[in-house]
C-alpha cells in the first residue's frame, strides 16, 4: 500500500484523510518537517510515498491525477507531491535540504509539499503537473479562502470531469460522435467492477477473432455477425483506453497489448474475409494481402515522419501554417480527420460493407479509401518537408535508420563501399524501382538480380545519416519493396496456398516492424542486433524470397514461404514478449493518434 504523510496544521472536519484512504493510501501524520522526513525514510522503498498538506481543499479526482498516475516518477498538484520508488532519492534529498535550511519552522504558515516541489524544480528534477482544468486543488491560507475553495469544489462535479477526461482529446469523427458518448460509461462500469484495461483489451481481441471466424464461414449470416462483432470489438478497444485514463491504470504490458492488438485484430479480420470469400469460390487473398501492405505502409509513413520531425529545431513551413489554420475551423477539422480514414471510420466501413456486400467489394473499397488517404497525407508531408527549414537531429536520424531495418547483407555492403552514390532517398527510390521492374519481368532470374541491386541501394541509402528533407521516406520505401516482392512472387506462383503463406510471412515481418516503432517511441532503441541478423533484415529477406522463387517449383515455393513465416514469427514474437513483459520496458500510450 502507498503511504501518504499529512503535514502542517490539521483542520477540524477536513475530509483529506478519508480522500487519501479512498485512493489506496495508508495515511500517517507528521508533527513537523523533521517528522515528515523520518516517515518518508520509514515508508517501504518499493512503494509510492506522498506528502500532502493537511489544509488541502480540492476534488478527489485532482488528488488522483496528482498522486496515483503510475507513468511519472515525481508528480504534484498544489498542496501535494508524490514520488514513486525511482523518484524517492530525489524527494528525500529535497526534503532533507529543506529541513537543514530551517524550513520546518514555517509549517503553520507555509506548505511543505509546495516548498519541496520548488526545491525539486531547482534541482532540475522533472515533476509532472497534471492539467486540472475546472478541478480544484488548493491550500487556503485563512478561513475565508477555505470557504471559497470548498464552494468551488461544490460547484464542479469531479465525476463528470473524470468521465470527460477519460476520452481522448483528439480522435476521429466516428469515434467521437458514435462510440465515446456511451463507451465512457462502459469504462466506468468496468472500473467499478474491478476490471483492468488489459482484460478489456483481451476481450476486444477475442471479439475481433470471433468476428474473423464468422466472416470465414462465407455465409450471409456469418458476414452480418462479423460486421456487428467488429463494431463491438472497436467499442471495447475504445473502452480499454478510456478505462486506463478513468482509473489511471497505465502499464507497460497494457501499452504493448493495446498497440499490437489493434493490428492483430484488423489483419486477422482480413484473413477471415479472404477465407470466407474462398468458401464462396472467390479468391481475394491478393486483395487481403494488398490491404495489409497498404495499411502497414501508411503507418510506417506516419511513424517515420513523426520520428523525423518531433524534435526538429525549427518549423517554418507554409504548408504547416496552412494546416494549423485549417485546424482552427471547426468543420475542416472533422473533414480532415475523416478523409485519412482513421481506425474508427475504417472499421465502420469494413463492418457495414461486410454485412451488406461481398469480401471483394469490401477490399476494393478499403484499398481505394486507404490509397486516397495515403496519397493525401504523404503529399502533405512531402510539401511540408520540402518547404521546411529545420535541422534534423542525430536522434531522429538514428530512429530512421532503425526503422529502415537494414540487415547483415546491407551492413557488409556498406563496409566494402568507398563512397555514397547519392542522396539516401533517391538511392532508395532507385533501388526500389529497379526491383519493381525486375519483378514484372518474364526472365526467371531477373527478380534475383533486382534484389541484389536493391540490397546495394539499401546499403548505400544508410551510408550516411538520414538527415535530408525527404529521407523519412526511406523506411516506407523499404517496407513497400519487401512486402510487394512477397505479394508479386506469391501471386505469380499461381497455386493454392501461395498467397495465404505470403499473407502469413508479411504479417510476421510487419509485426517486427511495428514492434520496432513502439520501442523507438518509448526511447528503448531498436530491437537487439542479434534479432535483426537472425531474420535477415529487409534486404536479406527480399533477396531470399526472390532466390526461392527462382529455384523452387510453385508448390515448393509455397512451402518455403510457410516455413519462413513460421520461423520469423517465432523469433520476433518470443523476443518481443520477453522485452515488453520485462520491468524495464517503456509504457507507450497513444493519446493523440487515431491509428
């Protein structure tokens, strides 16, 4: 149990002790600052400790936001400060320095927690201060101020504020207007029954997998049930994040599950639709794989652009200025959020089309919609990049290099190269074009030759740091090249099972690339070098697939793709699970991405 230490003069009739106990704190009372320092030292080292002024007046949810959020080592609201185990040493040092300076004599007229927050800031410690909005958190200096603060508390319903803040501040139109108005109440229902966000996330995955199984039946009733269940899965997907924000139950495991399950649910549903279509005599596996490739490449564009520019030193792009201006006009905000086809709009479209039409029509609509969204967002970002005067940092360049996923073959070619052939983006583009032309050639070994050129281009593209205006496009180009190679060669094999095997291989590799993204965003760096070497890097896998296609018969090639898919999946999943369930893994929560 966490420990809260009340400091300062007690106030008759104050509810602060009960409020703290309702938040899970064991409450101790300090007679002075020296006693507070002793009680902090005696508190269990592996638990949270908080200093709270006994005169505190405010909403319980203000205390909850300031004292129970697990994401921050140090946090504070007016009249209260808290430290998790990793922040205890910093808090103890500030408290000891305050006592040695004689601050303890001023407890009756000053707030010890507020003094400690000031001392922490002077030390350069990062103290999280939540946005309270209309919530009240204050340490009144006299009876009149206390009465005014109590009235301010009575005037604001903190439960209403808590429910509102459980919803993402920025989300898609469909989610904002058709899901969140009731899913927030479902989140509260879950919280009151002790359910965790991870349990709700798992329920969402199970619901989506059942939806995929219904779609795989190939019957009209199955398609209708699949559409309904897909929407139900999305409601639960919104609920898990809202439950985490409502109850402040953030965790490393929860962040990983939330990030990866969305992709697993959507791509499993694609597979279910393809299986259902096959039962009806329609082979749409190429469309399903194309949809997965397009959606994954869209995400890589998003990730690469954001990583390239999140810490840029300047932003003077007129395109960015125009975008900010459009975001200030109400209707344009929603139109722009809808046309990029975020997860809410995308899943709603898929669900309705599944229930009302056929898998082929569903995939056609999905491909057209995602292609338009990708063109719109990528074109805007290219314009921003070309008109932006900014210096890309070393961290951004390293993140792009990690996202590129070059393997040992590219590393060897880099070491033997004497000089770069050109700008990284142009080199990567040239290699991708050569590979594409070779793939559509009727010459058996042409794809292999194209893959060799592509590997050389991959090495050359990362010969120097990716700091050019358009170098953030290098990782998306590599993803499109690798995934597209698998799709084209599997389709050319023209045997049963080749495209499903290709779907499995691309899904396994895409998981590795998503895992790389979330590690980088959590400042944990790329996956270990041994894993990248073991699965060959994008250029190694591309070359291997082209060689297998040239050497083997169509049936043998299908078996090879299946074996490769299983091998890659086992390696990346085992390492990913080991990393994300470890205590040192970062918690990455998407608070602003509609995905």
